[in-house]
C-alpha cells in the first residue's frame, strides 16, 4: 500500500519496489565505503563529490572519511539514509507507535532527535494530504535524564542546561513534542529529597569506580523505562553510535560480559518492558559531530566527572586506535556484529490490520534469525543482562547464602560488596523495581534454575578436583 502523494518520502508508506530500490541505494553506499581507497584517488583527481559529481567535498583530508568523499548535501543524505534504512529494515517505528527519544544533549542524541523529527514531519504531511486521513502518524516524545544530584552541579548551571534543552525541543517545527526532564532519583517512588539521599548512599556503597559508573548507567536506563511506561510510549530510541558501541564491546569483554555482549550491539533490544532501538548503530561519532556543526544543530554541554575506571581506559584506548587508523571503530563493530543475537533482539512480528502491509512485509524480510538455544529467560537483576551457564552454576552457593541473588559475574564482582552484611544493606538502598526483581529471582526462579544446572553440580560428598 503506497501513499498517493507523489512527493512522499516516508518509508512507512513505501511499496515493495521502492523498498528494493532503497536497499539497492544502501548497498551502493556500502560499496563506496568498501572501495574508499580507490574512490579517494578518483576524487582527488576530479576534486568533486563522489556521489553527485557536481559539488566540492566538505574537506580535502585523506583519512578516508565521508567528509573527504561527499559534499554537504550528499554527506547529510548518506547519514540520513543509514538512519532510515536501520529504522525501516528492523521495523523500529510503525505508524501506530509512540516513540520516546532519549536526549542527552550530545551530538549523537541530537542527530537522532533531528532525524526522528524529520520522519515525523513527513508522516504528518502525508496524513494531512490524504483525503480520508487513514494513514496514522507515530507519536514522538523527548526525555532528558537530570543527573545533577549525582555530580553536584550548581543550580544556576542546571537551570541553564534545562533551558537549552527546552529551547532545542521547542524550536523543532510542528508537530510539537512533549519534553520530560526526569531526575535520575525518580527511580525511587519516594519524594525527590529522600530519593536523592538513597541514591547517594547507594553509589557510596559501591567501592569500585567502574561498578559505580555501570550502576549509574543501569539506573539511567531504569529512569527512561519508567517515564516511557508511565506516559504510554512503546519504543525507546537511543542515540548510541558506532564509536560508543565499539567502546562497549571492548569494556564488556574486559569485564567478562562476553556472553551477554550480542544482546547489546543489535539494532533492537526487546528484553526491556519498553523495547530499545538504536537507529544510529552504523554512524560514527565524528560524522554526527560534523553534521551538527554543518547544520547548526545546537548541543548541550553537561558537567560530568570523567570516567576513571575500566570504561575511561577503554575509551582512551579506542580513541588512540581510531587516530592511528580511522576504520578501527568500524572493524570492532563489524566483528561484534557477527555474534549470534538473542531471541529478544528483534521486534515481534506485527499481526495487526491497522498496520500497513508494506511495514509488515519489511519486518518479516529483515528480522534476525537468532539461535533459539539462546532463549534464556534468566537475567541479571541489576543490569538485566542474560545469564550464562557459568553464572547459573554459581547458584550452587545460594543454598548456604540466601542473601545472594541471580546476577552476572560483572555485577557480582564490581557492584555487590564482598561482605554479606554489606550486601543486605545495599539491597535496602536499591530502587523498588530492582529490589523486587532480586526478591523475585530468589523466591521464584531459584528452583527452576537449579533444575537446569542440576547435572553440572557436585554433591556435598564429591571432591571438586
């Protein structure tokens, strides 16, 4: 079913033939990147944009970046093409969806917000141009997580950041978008003052610097999930790009999270109550920063403490690799992309007559084929990572230590204290959702998990050697 408007450029209403042309264009773009060395030689001879052959490239750098191959218009079109192809091929946004964009103020989330806004505007124009107005328009909201209580930011600077964020959202052309400024202490159901105090005590109870950073990241996701669920959104869109995911691949490997890594690097992550989508997964941070500069997209500079643990070391390491070879981040990303995804790394197939046939056809065509043997329903109660067999085998210690909960090895060694009494104290400081998940794991899932690993456990009379 195609839109009757001849100028329609919304992927929600493309026909099969148009979709195949879109795929062909995307493949052509990938071929440009694969043959960058020869293309750069040709471009240096002609001095023109590799795509349109009419305008000058953005820069004359010889590092193989898109800015040296494309003019401004083609550079922007290439980035938006990656975003649009990721959205349509993975059925991230259907016409009946409500999408909450997580906006951190940085270039990646700013470009994600801008691209979603453009898709939203085109869909609205198609709706207005349709006679019977039968084509629905997806909803869009924006969420900004306020972490000033964690980093002790002065109130005047916090107010300035809030004002900049509101101005960015308000300056987007209609249709208007609801803005939610969410204090990170809102993960607690109590009042803000008590929640702020409990959050401070919780972070102070974690002695490892990397553990505190990871716990704060999990709480941020919890806050976004909470505001999305409370306000009727069914998609949470993040601005994670190649550069950030590449850093996560290395850091997760160092922390011993290799089993759960495939879940974090896919376009879709539906293990959460509100599925998380990453439409900028194929874009570099350098490209997104340049687009913000070229298009004059305003960003917000936040005052945060620098990463001092494993995450900071990995970020510096990947930055150094990228300076030596601009393709390092893409290489890391492509390598991680070969990992077999989990069953929840896709949007469930749509069986709704109100959803366009073209949308359902695309979803069925591009959906991942995960290994069903990875369909574990056991997750870490802190970071929500799927648990490996070694994590389940560690449950043999639970009979003598009932205060432990089902968690991954990374959280166990970096977040949970080693002293059992301190573990109980930390549990009292957890948000209600995490505490309920921990209690649920202990009481309901313990017996089932024991049955799964029973054959691998040693009896009390057997020697482990």
